């Protein structure tokens, strides 16, 4: 059996970092959900960029840019960070440069990992099935909010960890993993209701439509498995 750990925020990543682990990035509201939506809509590749300056350079190089900070679209971006914006008309067969407040920072931190995957609730079963079929030391990396813990990413980490431990292919001796599983088991029967209390849910109330939040908290809408390689995110399938 292989070990699972959960990192609650980027501020803690150096405590868990190891090049021999598979790292799974989670940013439910909204980066990893949007990446999965973009790949499902036919995007060929996603170029994750950590800084606003790099996003602007990508724009100047001719990339379509989806970018936000503090939940708001950057003034030079073509569109923002919500998954409903990544329509086939905009992204099919295209490469999209993508930059967000939290998620792309976490991707940048973990880009040297042995394998880097992108997870969300909308591709939960696909990620779980892949990881159960390919057991390996695993770190579930929650993007959080500006280096702070958040509920939605932790719940998704708990959902993944619980399923993989139930598969018999993984185990944990990590208290943050156990805590994330406990939260998932508490919330799973009414995820949207439980996350009404989440701080980022409240930050986004005046920025995005409730339908976007509902989408981000929906289970198993796509079977894509986005992974990072040579600077780009592509679909493993």
C-alpha cells in the first residue's frame, strides 16, 4: 500500500515536498474546476502562469488569456476564471494561458513533482480510478486562499483520500489526511449546504452567479484527467 498525505495550504508545502510523490492540485473555487472544464470543452493545452506579469507576457505572445486576481478578471485578459466561460467556442483545439490567485501558484510550486495531476469534484471519480489503478506515494495539495486553509479544497482532498483508502491500495498516518476525511464524511450528503459557511463562497457571492458555485460543487461531470508536463496541462486520456 502507498501513503497519502494532505497539505492544507501552499504555506505548508515545503514540509511535504518530495520529488518522488505524485502531487494532486485542488482548487475547487475555481481554478482546478475550470481547468477540468476547459479540457472537457476541447482545449488542447493549458499554460499555467503564476504571476500577473507572466500572464501579460503570454497575452503579448498571442495566447488567449484567462486570468483573475481577488476573484476579478484582469483588465488585459480575454475572460476570467469561471468554468462556464471555457466554452468549446472559445477553447476547442486551442492553448489557453491561465493565471489565478491561488491555483496556478500551487501548480508552479509543485511543477517538479514526479507526476502532477489536477483534481476537482467534477472529475472526482476519474482521478480516484486513475490513482487506485496506479498506486504511488501521494500528496493532495490544497491551494487554499492566500496561504490559508479553506474548506472546499480540504473536502475534496478528503473525498479522494477516503476513496483511495477504501480501495485498499493506500493508507495514511497523516493527521491532516484523517481530518480531511472526517470533514468529507460530515459534509458529503449535502455538500452545497455544508459549504454555505465557507469564506471563499462568501467572497464570490457578488462576483459569480450561484450556478457557477453549484457547478464547482457537482460530482463527476467529466472523466478528464488533466496532468502537467513540460510547462503545459493536457488530458491524460
